C-alpha cells in the first residue's frame, strides 16, 4: 500500500499522524452524537408537525361538513322546491325572478362564505341564481351537478367559472318534490376558496397554539392545502392567495408514505420556495386534497448545528496542540535519517563517494554503513560507464553522419523512393514519394498476388519464383490518367534474410503523352496520303458527272423540271469536289477562295439538300432568319460544308425523330459586328465529361459505324480559318446547341484577304 503522506517530511509525519488520530476519534464520537441527536430532534419535530397537521385536517373537515349541512338546509326549503317544479313545468318568468330574489335575500346573505346560490334543473341548465346574469348557463358537464343528483357533494376547487370571474368551491344537494319526492334538480352553493385559507390558518391544536404562534416567533413553519395535482389551494405564511392559488406546486408527492397511516406522508423535501424543509402531509377525508405542514431544516437542526461547529473547533485545537507537543521529541529520532537523505541528494547531483558519519549501533547505524559501501561502489561503476559512453558517442556520430548523407542523397532525387519492410509497412520515403498516390494501392495488390518475398524467405529457397519481383525489375503502372515506371530492388541482410524492398517510382505521364501525340501525327500523315489517293479516284467520276449534268442544263428548257434537277446534280458535284479538297486541306492548309454571299440563302440551300434525309429521319426543321443580315465575305463552299456537317450531326443525334432549329442573327453593337448562326436540336446531347473532346479529330459520341469523328473537327478548323468561332453551348435540358460566330470585315480587309 502506498504511503498517503509520501510527500511530507518524516519530521512532520509522526506528530501529524498522532494529531490525525485524535481528530478522527473526536470526529467519529462527535458524528455519532450529532446524528443521534439529529434523528431524535427530527422525530420530535415530525410528531409536532403531525399533531398540527391532523388538527387542521379536522378543522377543514368540520368546515366542509358545515357547508354540506347549510346546503342540505337550503335543499329542504319548500319555496325553492315548489318554485323549481313550477318553473320547469310552465316557465313563469315572474316566479323565476321571485326565486332569484329569495336566493339572494334569504340564502346567500345569511352565510358569509357563500357568494352565489344556484338552482340547476334536471337538464343541467341554471333555473335561478342569486346572480341573475348566470341564469340559463349550461352546467350539465360539471361534476358537482352530476354528483349532486345522487346526494350531498362537495366539489373540487377550480378557477373562474361563469360570468363572475371568481374561483370557487361548490357544495351541492338534490332537490326533490315535497309530496312525490321525485327529483327536481340540484341546488348549488358557491364558496370563496379564500375562506379555506382562514380555516387552515386557525387550525392550531390548543396545546400547541403558543408554540406555533408564527407572527410573534418569526419561525419558518408553514401550512397549506394542495389538490390532487399538488397545486396550492390556500395562502401560505409567505405568499398571499392571489399569488399561489392553482399556480404554485407544493410537491407533496415527493414525500415517502409514513408507516402509521397510508393517507399521511412525512420526510425531508424541497418546498415550493426552493428551501429544504421537514414536512408532513395528510389527506383530507372525502376530498382529493392534502394538508401540508412544514418547517425549514435550517431552523429544525439549528441547535445541533451549533454543537457540531463547536465540536469541530475543539477537535482542531486538540489536534494542533498534539502536533506541537510531539514536534520537538521527533527531531532526535529523525535527525540521522535526515542526514542520510541529504547524502543521497548529493549522490543524485553527481557527488559520488560521499559518506555519512553516525555513531549509533542500532538499525539506523547499520543503514548508514550500508549507504557508505553503496556510495563507494557507485563511484567506481560511474567511472567505468563514462568510458563506455564516450566510445558509444563516437560510434553514434559516425553512424549519424552516414545516415544524414544517405537521407540527403535520397531526398534530392526527383524520383519517388520508398522502402517497404518485411511486414509490408512503409519504413522510409523521400519527399517526391509523397506526391505518388498509387504506392499504397499497389502494396495491397502485391500482397494479394504474392509479388514480394515474405519475412524469412530468400531467392534461394523459393521453388516457384515466376511471380516474384526480381532484382532491378521494372513495371509500368497506370493510375487514372498517370503512368508510373517502378523499379523494384529486394534488400537482404548478410545472412540472406529478406528485409524488404526498395521501390523507385518515376512519373512517365509526359513521355507517354509525347508518344501518343507522335502516333496521332503518324495517323494524320497516313490519312493525308490516303485522302490524296481517294481524291484522285473520285475526281474522275465526279468530272464526268459534272460534264453530263452541265450538258443537261444547256439542253433542257428553262421551265423544265429536269433542268432544275440537273442544276442540283451539278451544284452538289462541285460540293463533293470541295469536300474532298477540304479533307486534303486538313493536314495541309490551303488558302480559301473568298467571295461575297448571302448566309441566309446558303442555309436554305443546305436545308433543301438535306430534305430527303430529314423526312426519312422524321426530323422537322424550323428556320428563323434575320432579313437584315448583311452579306458575308468568305469561302461559300466551305461555309456550306460546315452548315451541312452540323445539320447531319443533328439528324444523327435524333434517330427517333425530333426538331432542328436554325437561327441567324446580327448584333453590331454588343458582339463586335458579327453574324451568329445557331443550330439547336432536342437529341441526346453531349455528356459534360466529353465536351472538351468533342472537337478533337476522330472523336465521336455516335454508335460505331455512324460518323467518322472528322465532321466537327473539320468544321471548327474551317470557321477558325475565317476568323470565327464554333462553340458548344450549355443547355438547361437535353439536346445540342452549336453556335457559329462569323465576324464581318471591312471592304479593304476583304480585298486584302
């Protein structure tokens, strides 16, 4: 067991221990006396409170019996009974007024505590009242009316009722016919609840009246009535009636039941004022009320509290004197021990070899001799440890230099370096490795596939090493859009035991991107060569078609429909030749053949050209053109090709039918003198994650076999060659919205171009 006074010097511990023993003895004896006296005093006060409570209960019961007898006397009044019967039979208003006056003059006025008397008919409505304004009120739902039909009844105390605006207590009795004794109604007397406060206040038993005179003694005793909800019904010594009535809780239910009677409870609780009190409560017979008598514990236990305080003072004085008297003899016993402690303190500070001179031959002398021997041995051992420490410090400095050199070399590397020990835990890494996020995920994969040697394995005793990571092996890993080239080097100790693996990871994403761009350039070169061959093969039949269509135009009359068809064939043949030439220009840019033309007319021609495909795909077209659109200077065939590509793109996006809207506009002030052409459809649209790639060559969102991925890329290149923009705008709904912006140039700029 640990010494509870281990922090205290020995010279004070002995006298303090004796003093504490004295204090504990006095405290125990005083505590027993205090609680014995407290229990006896509590019993005596509770007995007095019970006597006072019972006297008040009897007084309240007697008062209620008086009210019942008065009500019963009123119910036997012949005039009241006869008038009640006649009013219910004929409804004579004069008789009703006479009955009201009779109740006021001959009934209410003779009983001071009654402030209203009512006669309630068999249907529960008021037939007559000492307060005529309440005649006709429906009281059929009140308990004193329902219970009053059966016999004498005293109701509960409640708040304001009817038009009087006053709280009341009702006493009721049945009215019967004088001759037939048939039930006629109920007579109800309403009593002012404040009268209960007076009854409770005057409820002293004669033998205790002088002791309970609160006005002269100024004590904390108090008494009051509460209802079934613990709400106060009467005034208290400290609060008036208006303040507490049905507003303040008395907390009677917190008292435990007493052993002598189930209807009485007593004990310590918190009062309605928040004070700790000794309280007794008793139920008033025939009601849901309880009489409460209480007294604050500060007054109850005041005498024994004074005794306890004096006892504490006596204990402190006795303990202090005892400690002082024992302080001087203790120095002779504790002095040698203190010298030993001082010598131990010198050893602690480094003064080894110190000795203590004590002439005593007792146990303390033997302790001093053993201490001197220990001090001599400690000095010799310390000198030996100092030599070893100097050697270890020199070796530690050498190891630390090599370690710092290695860390500096690793940290300056641009490649990530990570060392994984045999347990699979990252034991070392440089700052470049912190930027590499794939190491942890790769370690899990490596452990699942048994790529690394385990603790205790070596390259010589593993039979199946096909999946093991060998010395200097390189592997390329792709994580999202990044590529890493990892080099793995297993590490072994001198005995061949596996210690871990070093992973050198290099980010080769940029190198991969350069290789990908080189492959793309090679692909474009091949496409250019292929396009030249295709153009050569297609130009010959297209020349024949153009020649024969021109001959048909010259030979057919102007009003002939065949002439129009031949003109369409000849115009589209020229368009095909232009498209083939544009495909060749994608790799090698060629100068555009600019001329002045009407953009609106060009759009109409494209719509007419695509009409068969639009009808076949069940796509309707709405064209809204700006009639004030100025002429545009540019390559008309290339612009027509862009319009055709966007129209075909919308048709392919609406395979189940839809609506294509084409709109031209011109805003010289806000947009810097430019023409705008908008193509809007309600197809599937372009996913947000693919919007940045939509204009890249060979990229397409269409199913395989539909489109080549060159239309939007070629169209964007044509518009940019004209100094404009081709944009994909965001929509709040599904569909595609492409906008072409063609800036207008002055006449001089057009000629120079």
